[in-house]
C-alpha cells in the first residue's frame, strides 16, 4: 500500500502534543526492536530515522498520513521512545513518564497501540509490563513480532507460540520490514482500528 506521509513534529512534553484531530496509531517497543524500520516499510519510504544505536528516539515523533487521491490526511503514526536500554541516561528516561504516560493514558484520538517485540527473543518482562499497562488503561493493542524473516517456518511457529503464551490474550502478528511479510495484515488491523476511532470521534463531535 502506498501512502503519502510527512513528519509533523517531535514532542517531549504533553503540552506540546498537536491538537487531537485524527486517529493515531502508536508504535511502542524495546530499544532496537525496529520501530522506525516498521514505520518506513509501511509507508514505503524512509520517514522515521533508523539507528543502530538503541535509545536514539527520545521524543514522541508524529507523522501525518494521507491515502493517494484523498484531499486530507486520515491518520497519524506516533513513534515513541524505546525502553529497556540501560545506556540511555537516567536524566532522559526519568523525563519519559511526564509525556509518554500522559500520551498513552489520556490521548483521546489514540486508535491502536502496536507493541513491537523481536520474534528472535523470548518474551521479556518489560514487554509484559507494557501490555499490562495498556490493558489497564483500556487501550486496544496488537503485538507485532518484528524481524520474522530471520527465522525458518518451524522456528517462526514455535517463536510465535512462545510469544502467545508469554502474552496471554494478546493477538500476535509476525512482521518483516525487510521482506514486507505481514504488511497487508498489519495495514488491515490499522485501518479497522482507525475507522472505529473515526466513527467514535464523529459521534462525540455530534454530541458536542
């Protein structure tokens, strides 16, 4: 799927978030799980900056997306800072709760959270904590198993089963930014969530 996309802004403070106008899809995960690569593969261009150094994303980056032929943008991707990387300075990580938690708890237009995990790594406690937080906040989320091209068929199946058992109740979708495997399935999930949030926002605006 080809989409038109542009970088909107970066925010390190809840007061700097753009006005909540369009449904948003948040990309979350441990540092170096491949968030930027997944975003870039979905939009078909190098939109989010990738780095081999974990912990480089230290703000919430907002990207506006528009379908070709449509006059206006229809959704926003948000790339959140990675977690679980010791070398990110405490000064920076201590600031994250001031804007990441408010975003995940209170953002009214947040349609879907994509919890990215590496299928080559067993379930991690930090990932479980994220999913418990999202579930406790009432946020719909989907687990995206990145770097799936590195495993053979049987290896991938056993890894996905381990992730499903490690994150009970969560839907797990394998994905490869390199080959594009899983891209159609992920776009389908995103579009469904965006449509649901759009309908809810329209109902809410009519009430007011």
